[in-house]
C-alpha cells in the first residue's frame, strides 16, 4: 500500500487589515448619517454641537474609508477597472458606484449644515480666518427643507453602502462564517456602536469655550442607539459563530478567546450606555464610552473579517495571522486613524460654533 500525503501550504489572507479599516470607518459614517437625520427631526431637542459632531463623523468617515479601501485593492490605480469593466452582477462592482455617491452626499450634507458656522469667520479680526468664510461659496442661505432632503438622501445612500458591504463578503460561499445573513447584520448593527464612539470623540474635540453639555435628547440618542445596537449584535454573535461546519468555534481555545472578547466588549458598551446619563456629566465618563465603543466596533470587524481567514478551508492546522509592522499592518492602521484624527482636529478648528450655538433652541437640561 502506498500512502500519499497532501500538504497544503498556509495561504496568506486575501482581505488585509485595510479591509477591516474600510468596514470600520465607512460603517461609522453611514450609521452617523442615519443618526444625523434623526437628530435633525428632533432639532429643537438636540444641541447644535451634537449635530455638528454627527455631521463631521459622517463626512470624515466617508473620506477616510475609501482611502483605506484603495489600500486593500493593493494598488490605487486598480479602482478605474470598476468603471471601464462594469459587472452589474457583482456587489463589488455595484459598490464602486454606491461609494462615491455616498461620499459626495455625506460631504455635501455636512457642508450645507455647517455653512453658517463657517460663515461666522467673516467677522474675525484675523485676515486668514476671514478667508475660511469663502468656503461657504456665497452668501446664499440653505433652507431647512433643503438640508432635510440632503440628509434623507445621504441616509438612503448609506443604507446602500450597508447592503453592498455586507453582501460583497457574505456571497463568498467558501467561507461559511461569511456566507450567512448573520454576518452582514452583525456588521450593520455594530456600525452604530462605532458611530457613537466617533461622534463622542468629535464632540470632545470641539472647543470647550462654546460647547454646552449634552442635552437630554442627545443622551437619549446615544444611550438608546448604543443599547439597541450592542444588544442586537450580542444576540447575533452566537448565531454567527454557530455556522461553522468544520469545527465548533466554542470548543476551540483560540476562537473561544475571540468570541469572549466580542461578547465582553458588547456587554461593557451596554453597561456604559445604561449609565451614560451619569457618565455624560463627567469628561472621563464620555471618554470611557467613546473608547469602549470604538474598541468594540473594531474587535468585531477584526475577528469576523480577518481572523476568519485563518481558518483552513481544505486542511487542518494552525494558520495564525501575524500583524506586520509595515503599511499593511500597524503603520497602516495608525496612519489611517491619524488621518481621521487630523481631519477632525482641522474641522473642529475651522467651524465657528460660537455664533451659531446661540441661535439654536436648546432643550431644558434634566
């Protein structure tokens, strides 16, 4: 009898950390677009600064996310193939049209809402700051109806991003953990957790001299969004993990740690959200909430997108992933977050909320 051994070498992951970053930032962006529309409907209860933070989260994520996507495509020039070789049956091809539309609408909606804040610099004593007011592109006034229409279109466009990003991975039948509705739903629900984290981070970056405390309506949106989104994601985690036919993730020591991290981060987010009425009065409480929300959204995407690729499809063995230090690893992650933070810092300085905050109707504090 002849024994023939077939050895399959470990395969490199196809979806690099760039893909995790893309899902992380674009998810927070489209979730912030939906929350911004909700905040506009309750404009008499929510504070202007909270809506500014949502608008900036939406716009900055819509700029930074696609940049991370070009890194995942391995070469930025590859993107033009999507437009010269259209394949309507491919979700990735459809996404090449959905994504620029959403990014453009996000920036347009944020610009329409922030025009009055930018225009306030025309009365500044500094000639350089007076030039910032030119970004309004004229003295015309945008009406609330126009803003609401733009925000509604952006939210609808954001839903198209949620559908295509979930579908483009869930259609991959070779990965059972991806090839299920639970994966797309898990990314969608956890996107709102990330949006809350980025919104609170943007809110903390706004100048403290003119920034009022979060109103009761602001806290309610943050609290209810976090509790509902994190609870739904927590329910989806065991459903998602159960759909692996090759071995039980709950019996594997490494995957048990991954699943525990996902569940624990969601539970902490729920706990902090339930206490946010008290935490919102302290800067440390807001920071704890935003850090936990961002870590939770990141852990879910890292485990469900990148760690899943370490599971062997045709073999058995340990195909552990080692995060490199270069642009495809730590340097890329830090660089993209640094870009997001730099844009948020610049925008928070260019937006003069002092003049516009006074004209916004504020809800009584409770």
